[in-house]
């Protein structure tokens, strides 16, 4: 009888697990849509590198059957089929992958087209630092593993706090104020403003952004503005760094004149510009250069 009772309990547990796996649930995305799931999606396409990294950090990389062209981390996603980017998503390629769910940006242009073709999408906005924790929660809910969100959120926050505290202690030992910084995200030039997630990372590191918050997260900057602001440190892409002194008036900027220029390798820059689970790694790369070149 005892063995029969044990077999009954094991069988009941298996039924409960199966029922939970197939249970219906609903999650509201960042377009305000309530997305319904009859079961956890088994075939997922991610059209944002930061979201791809979140899926894998939640230990669900195996569900990915395709990604955007820029998702290159972790290494196991490199060989997956690629379906374009934010502005040039390849609808036919996505449909051909037969996804149960497509994770994409709230500003993606293909959302309506995919919906017309019967492809379920889930939109996530990733503009600010707070969006990292929120994106983790949304992705975990959409994948049907909500309990995995909090441990990952806590891990990311612990790592970020540790980097921030170490950086501020280092700058505090030199002077009361942190260095003033211009962080260029594109040679147009577009800058990372204080309200962007990159700007928030700089603030946590004790740096002072020369771009006013009123200009928005990633404003296009008049080059003369940078000359007048005369930042202590400039972050630019490696190919732009060699030409900074050729920009009108920039040869007089202290950071250019005294070679206080920070460039990041591709892997480091990816960690900086993607609001995802590697954010602390990106912060360490920023902090390492600030510690080296800041006055």
C-alpha cells in the first residue's frame, strides 16, 4: 500500500507539472497589449540583442530559433538564423522560422505586419536603466518562467552597485567632483544624455554628463556645444578617435589636447550600449578608462 501511495503521489505531481506547463496566462507588453499564451512558447525569435541576452540569462537560450542580425552574445546564439535589425527586419525570414513568439522593440516597424500574418509578438521598450529590471521581468513572464526574474534582477543590481561604489571611492580620493564626460554613440554626432541608460551608468559611476537632461536620452548634438562644454573625458568609437582633432574647434578641447579619450572594444561596447544583464561588465569598462585617463 505504501508503494501504491507513493506511485499515486508521483503521478499526481507529474500531472500538476504538466497542467502548469500548459496553463493559460496573459502578459501586458509595452504597447499596452495583453498577450495571451495557451502554453509557454517553445520557439522564440528575439529581435533585440539585449533581449536575446536576457532570454539566455534566464537559462532559456534553447528556445531561441532566430535573432536579429546584431545578437552575438552569448556565443551559442551566433550560429542562429538572423532576421535583420530594428529598421530592416526580414519579415519573410521571421515567418519561415515558425515562431511561437517574437520579442521585439516597442518601436519596431514590423509589429503590425507580423500580426497580420498571424505571428504573435511581444514588445519591450529598453531606453532607461530601470528598463533592464523591467525587461527581465517581462521576458520571464512571457516565457512562462516568472520566478527566474527576481534572482537575475538582484544579481545585476548587486554587480552594478559594486562597480559604482568602487568607482566613486576612487574618484573621491582625487577630488570632490567626478570627471565631466561626453559619450558619443554615433558620429553624426549623437550623444548619450543623462536620462539614457548609458547616461545613468555614467551618473552611477560619479561622472558628470555635459549633455543637459532636457535634450532627451540620445540627442543629436551641435559639435560646437562639445567645444564650449570642454569635457574632461570623451568616449567615442575607435575609428572616430583618430579624427577628433580634425573636427572644427575640437583641437582646443582639453580631453583632445591631453589625449583623455576613451574607446571601447566591440565586446565592451556591446555590454555598454545594450541595456541587458551584462550592464555591470559595461560599467567596468567605462570605469577602467575613466580611472586611467580622468584628471
